[in-house]
């Protein structure tokens, strides 16, 4: 592994109708990294939100400075937003996470600590290991998540406990390589990233997380996304 320069973390935040959540998640991230002495930037990649998310992001850029807040507009299925945002990332490490406050922002510090402890290429948040868990979902949503994760474990045997989560830290060069290999879009993208990482021999650490359902806004998970996930899962099973 090549030696790296001073540590800097880039956070990729895909957004769609997150005007109520965005100011708080940005404030929490800025405080977390500042308290831990880690240099950072937050790259907001918006999917043309009609609720004024872009205007909020513009105000946050004025407050925190353009060296800390980077705004980009991109119409994307989940996954390609990360590809677009990564083009502008200057950090040694890249964190991907949701902007809806479902992920506990304080865990970014834990992530950095866990990466150093094991010198991992990837550190993935897991809801299904240790004291991790999910809060605020109804029974149907829990069954869908558990079922999807169970199927991926049976068919792909990835050696990781949470394949569908979207709270992870990557070495930048590792994420770039995986982006070149991955072909999935939507909810399958996160799963394929872990599967490809194992194929390429990258090391993966896991940190138990508490996932809390969003307070503002609505999830975009629906019937079409579930069908797309199943198709993508079968494609990965047949090609990996």
C-alpha cells in the first residue's frame, strides 16, 4: 500500500427532497470532523430536488465555505451519484452515507478509528451484527430488508453481514477501482460493491450501527426497486 499524505475525508451525500434534513446532517458532520481534528469536505449531489434542497445547499456552502461544501446537480439512479460525486473528491478516504439522518453521524469518527485499527480498505456499517439494529421501520420494511440480506448471503456468500446498507468508508483508490468494475444501479449497487471488493481481495471491516428511519421526507423504496433488486441479485449470482 502506497504511503498517503495528510488525512482528509470526503463525504458523498446524494440528496432528493432533503431540505429539512440537510442543514442538520451537515452541521453534525462538520462538528464531528472538527472535534476529531480530521480535515473534511462534504459533496452534495442532488437529484434535481423540487423542494428547494439545492437552495439550502447553496446557503450551506456560503456558511461553511466552498472548501468544505461542494454542490453538484446530477439526475441519477442510486450508485451513479457516487460516481459523479467521486470526480470532485479530494480526500484520502471517502464516506458514503444517506442525507436523511438515518445514519448516526458520530459513527464517522468510529469509522476512521476502525479503519486505522485494521488498516482496512473498506469499513462497512452493519445493522445485522453485534449491537447493530433498525429502528422506526414497520414489520413489512423489516421483512423486506432481512429477506434481501438473507438471499444475498445464500446466493453470493460475500463474507460480510450487511450487503444492502449504504454507510461505508472506502480508501479513495479502492472506491475508484470498484466503480470501474460495478455495473449495477439502484439498490443493487451497494451489494455489488462488496461482492466485487471480495473478488479483488480488498479487506473489509464492519462496525455495528443503529439505523433509524427518516423523520422528514419519504423513502423511495417501492415495488419497482424490489423487482430491480431481485433481477440484479440473480445477475450477480450468474456472473460472479
